[in-house]
C-alpha cells in the first residue's frame, strides 16, 4: 500500500510544471538563490540530515526536497510572505504526495507513516517555507487526533477530505485569558434542552488557519448549568474536545492578526456564540479533551521543532556559501577564524537539535507516556531556541545584507521566533521537564 502510494507520489512530483508556472519562472528573476546559493547548495542534503535513515526514509526525504525545490522557491515564498498569502492550492499539491495525513492510518486516506518519517519530511519542506510547513504540521496534528480518538463515523466523515486537504483543520485551545495555563479555559458547552447537542459559548485566540479552515477541534468545558457543577467545571476534567464545522451557525472569526512572521498562514480568533454541536461530534469521551489536546501537542512540538531545524539548516547553508563569496580585508570571510568557529558551533547546534527531535519522534512512535511527553518538551525547547540562534548567527554573517528582505534570511528569523512561544512556551517546556525529573528523583528511580 505504502509502496503504491509512493509510486503515485513520485510520479505526481515529476509532472512537468504547468505552462503558467514556467512563464512565471522566466518572468521573475530569482533574486537570491541564483545569486548566492549555487545549484550545488540547492541540491545539498547534509550528511547530518541523512544520518541513520533507512532507504525508505531517504526516499521520503528526497520527495519532500523535490517538492520544496519546485513549490517553495525563494521568490515564491517571499511573495506569499509579503502579501500574506495562504497557499492553499500548494498545500493541496503537498497532500497529493501524502503530506496531508502523514501519520494517519491508510484506512482513512492517511499515509500511515511514523512520527519520525513525518519529521524527516517536514524538515525538508521547512527549508523552503517554515510558515506554510508549520501550518501543515498543525493540520497533520488535528488529523492524528481524529484518527486516534474518533469514532469510525467521525473518521469516515472527516479524515479522507482532511488528508487530501480538500478540507483544512485548526486546533483551538488557547483563549484570551488562558494561554500557558490552558486548563483554565472558559469556553463552556451546555447540554441543549433536547439532550441531543451541546451549545458552545466562548472565544479562542491565536488560531492558526482560523477563518480558512473547514474543521475546528475546540476544547471546551462541559457544564450541566447547575451551581453544584461549578467546582468540577473549573478543573481540566471537564474539558471536552468538539469537532465543529466552519458553516455552523454562531461560529465567527476575528481579523487576521498582523504578525512578525508566519505570514503565509492566517491567525484569527474563533468566536462561538451559541454554537450548537451534535453529541456525535464529541471527539473521544466527555472530560477527555485535555488529555487529547496534550497528546496532540506532544507530536505538535516535535513538528514545530522540526520546522526550526529545517529553517536553521537552510540559513546555515546560505551563510556557509556566503562566507566563500564575500570578501573583506582582501580575503573571503571564510578565512576569518572567528567565522569558522561560529560556523562550527552552528553546525553542532543544528545537528544536536535534529538528533533530539528525531529521538523524541522515535520515542513517541514507541509509546505514549510521561517519558515521551518529556522527550518532546526537551526537544522542542532545545531545538527552537538553538535553531533560532543559528538563524540569527547566519543573519549576522551576511552583515547588512542579512537584514534585507531580498536575501531571505530575515524571513526565517521572523518565522522561527514564534516557535519558542507556541504549542507551549519554552518556559512551559522547562516546567514539564523539571516536573518529570523532580518526580523521578523523589522516587529514587534514577
Ligand atoms: C502565531 C501564533 C499561532 C498560534 N496558533 C495557535 C493555535 O493554532 N491554537 C492554539 O490553541 N493556540 C495557538 N497559539 C497560542 C500559543 O500557544 C500561546 O500564545 C502560548 O501557549 C502562550 O500563551 P500566552 O500567549 O497566553 O502567554 P502567557 O501564558 O500569558 O505567558 C506569558 C509569558 O509568561 C510565561 N509564563 C507563563 N506561566 C509561566 C510559569 N508558570 N512559569 C514561568 N513562566 C511562565 C510564558 O512562558 C510567557 O513567556 C498561537 C500563538 C501564536 C503567536
């Protein structure tokens, strides 16, 4: 099945670009990559990127790289970033390759690969476009949540269209007054009079894909409306996950937020004003929503960290080549020992980040436990911080040119910054990690 889908995938990617795309290619002078990034570098997959991969994984990696080279060229992504274009059709093309539901079972249109495989694919995509790839990872996370916790009817209804990206999905946990303390969310779901539905009221903030997505996974606290249930409602045990379709009456969206980066995907508030959701659209059990949301985020954190690794690798490749081409004081920059050592540190940081991300992905493939949650948190914290610094160091190597939009690095810097904040801030990642280790030492199990 997998083989078949990859034969299909490979033939799809090898299709000639459409005539309009070819015209566009001729008309637009690719400002950066042709000038500073040689064709050799564009083809580059470092030894570190390929470390320890199976022949199949090398194949997925190559497929993702080919997609990136074709669809995420610098001038295209730069235009999306400038115009705040959400490239939905390009995402649908990615889905044709199986990238819409990478770790969703093949029974419902998914690709049936592992988290580790997904990480290898996302890394290559993020090298070309961090922001669009990051949305794709959130969409994949939502698909997995439905695959993992959905009823056969829910899977049948939603997954095929989501995996093909005919439909898009969003994850809705954060609220204006509930961010890091996610369990304090205030969106309420009250049983309707006929007992067939829940009526949701509340507001979700910062929702990636908000307004464009067709399916929203909304965490809300179920309430029976009586005073005695108030205490219960204030705990995470009341949180329940609802699948809400875009056209449901009472569902509306805020303005597209103006952001530092992640401009190729919309971020909007999702507002619920007496939104009636049938009981059959509860994902998992009543009260299981917080667990579902957190399990989704374990994988989400690996994915976001992977996007940081891809972005940092790309910036380092560009900077490394620039060191050979730019001359100051009569010599190429590559002759200065400070910059040589800086490059060595950057390579080490990217490699270490990748190893942590892949280890966490492999751990999550093996088991879902507090161990894997901690591995994911550590990888997310480490990789997003280190890779942001690598991008910043790359920008510094370009001097003033690094600050110019035309040279590409500044977009990566803007896009990677938010990875230290979302899907749990890096302070929250430290909370998760320290809690785990303190607990371990308490029991004397080390
Ligand atoms: C572009 C973008 C896209 C997003 N997409 C989504 C999405 O699709 N779905 C979704 O649900 N959410 C999304 N988010 C929300 C994101 O997950 C939250 O912003 C994040 O969890 C932090 O919450 P907050 O912004 O309310 O910050 P706060 O929780 O208010 O934190 C403020 C600061 O205090 C620190 N802090 C808080 N508590 C502690 C503590 N106990 N110890 C130490 N430090 C602490 C934090 O680390 C942070 O530095 C998105 C955010 C952005 C910016």
